[in-house]
């Protein structure tokens, strides 16, 4: 069986028939098995030749079937052969699961099995870099079978065939496979389905690429294989080296998988005979990390070289990865919790908001209709006054309003504001007397927090002034230098 799978497709049909009687072998089966062994001994120098004159890596297949070849249950045998560049790479001889009513039906069932193998081989070649853009040609010696694969309509001769075999038509329509006619004497898969007379058997065996070689040729071939193996090992080393140094951990990538990938490539290099030092692996791992690990990489590089063992670096990196993931998870949870809390507060306190202009509940001063009407009326009166003026002025000037300005005060002990609309979490307090720099006194009647947008060398940043006093009589807003510096700001 090992010879059948590896290098001797010429005995596939014979071994397949013998394997049907392993549970209850008879003397005739033993004699048949010895005949196969004698054949192998007589053709011990027969080798499967790979490689040919064709330069294009194209996949071709041959599919055939006998009809009711098994006399015990009258089931047929499917067989197919696939070649690349004239060399046989895949073959099978398999007994069908159902009884075929005609040669066409048995050929059609065999074609379904061959198409399944074709799909797998096409996917394998694509992964290896030899994408089969053109349809794979399958040679068939039964014209009726070819007609069924191209005819999507069911009729009385095919309506009883199991629907699972009709996926052949789908693959033909999609352009993955194409069936072409081949004469029976040129059908390579014929050797997989039935016992063939000696002369025809030898012809098909030669077409499969099985050739006899003497001992001298075997020695030459072995030397050539050794040379190719050495060349291939060098190419493999270069490929693995390039793959090792180009492996990178992307932002948010899994650290354990990244380390496992580098360890796997390192093991492959060592298996190929390349001695990779542990310190070199450590350097490659540290240089493959994204910017989020820069602080850890700097700390590790500052340690002594003998302390940077591979196991130590792996444990530190995995610990850092877990810590970053937890931090990211906490930030996301805090962000979601903040928005949910804001939504809850807004929905519950919507009717509790008080207007500081008219004193009514349900809206803010900025949206107060009474304030807007008064402002519009004032503007209209001022325009009328300006238009009816008999003076020689062509424009009016007003004094600059400092009520919306913040002044930095080194003598103030508290932040103070005269704009009540700016406050958040505002609450009234017992009036507090405050003495100003000019010995005048004002009263603070409330306290709260105010959010501001600060300009810094790195751009604008948001901040919150806490415990700001509301002083309606102030002409401007005061920032306490003492209060800011006491909180650690410069």
C-alpha cells in the first residue's frame, strides 16, 4: 500500500482489488498477492520520473471508469490521474458507492470524484503561488458523459442520478474545469479501473512516467538529489532569515501569537542547520514591536546582557501586553459609563433646569424667550434712536465689556465669576463678603464648577475650575494664581 501511494501508480488497481478481501482472504487472494510482489521484485529498478519539457505549471486530469466490474455486487470502479508538466502527481482507484445502470452513469460518477480532486489541487497550487486561472482540462473517453456535464437539463436518462454528482455541471459552468474527449487507447486512467493485457499495460505504464534505471543511473540521480538538497537548504535558510527579520507585531496584535511565530521560524532555521543565538532572537523580538512598547523596550535594553534571557523577555512582554489590554478595556468602560451617565442625568433632570433670567423651570437662560424678546426690543429702540439722531456722528462707540473676560489675579484666594450661565453643579450659599484690592466689598452668593478651553503649547485642552464663587457684582472673572499653583500647575 505504501508503494501504491508513493511511487507505483501501476499497481493501484491490483492492490485496490486485493484490499477488498483483507477481512476474509482465501488462497486465491494469497496467490494474487504473491503475483503482485513478484511483479514488484521484477521491476524493482522502475522509478517514477518527475519533471518534463513543459515550462508552464498547468494541471491536467484523466478520468475513467469500468462498468459493473465487481461480479459480487456489480458496482463499478472509478479512476483518475492528474499530471503537471507531464509528471504524474495524483492518482486514485476507488470502488463506487452505488450501482450504475450504464457506462455513461459510471463515467459520470467517476467524473464527480475527479472534479473534487481538481478543486483541492487547484487550491493547493494557488497557495504555492501557481494560480490556475484557466479551466483545468479533464480528459474523458465517453462522449455521453461529456454531454451530460454540459447539459443542465434533467431528463429520463439522468433524473435518477443522485444530486450530489450534479455539482460537476456547476464547476463546468463556473469555468473551473473543462471536459475534453480522449480516445480509450490514450486514456491514462484506464490502468486504474481494470486489468489490462500486457502490451497495453506497458504502454500506459510508460506514459505514467515509470521508467527503468540501472544502478549507475541511480547513483548519478542520488548525487544530483543531494546537490539539489544542499542548494535548497541554502535557499530555505535565506527565505527563513528574511521572514524572521520582517515579522512585525501590528498595533493591537496578540503578543503570545507573535512570540510563537518567531519561535516557530527560529526552530525551522535550527532544523535547517542555522545556529540562531538566543541573544539574536531577543534582539529580533524587541525590534519587531510597535511604539506602544517603546518604554518597556528602553527599560529592557538598559539591563545587563546576561539578564536578557529569552524566557525573561517573553514573560515581561506578555505581562506588558496583558496590562495594556486591561488599560484599554478600562478606558472603554469609563467612556461608555460616562456617556450613559450623562444621558441618564439629562433625561431625568430635563424638567428641573432653572432659567437664571426669568426664574422658570424647564429651560436655560440662553434659550429664554423672554430674554430674547427684550433684547430684540432693545436693539430696535437703539436703531430708531440712532436713525433719528440729528448729530454729526456717522457711528456710535460703546465701552468694552470685560464681563466675559478672565483675568489672572495673584492676590485672589478663590476663583470668581460674574456669569451665572457658565456654572455647572451650581448651588446657592449664604452670602459671603469679599474685600477687593480697592477696599470695596462684594458678596458671593453661589458656588459651582466651570468648564473652560485652555490654550497650551501643544494645542487647546479642556479643563474644569472647581469651587468657583458666583459674584454678580464683579466686573470681570478672576483666576486665582494661588489656587492653581496649589493644585500642581505651573
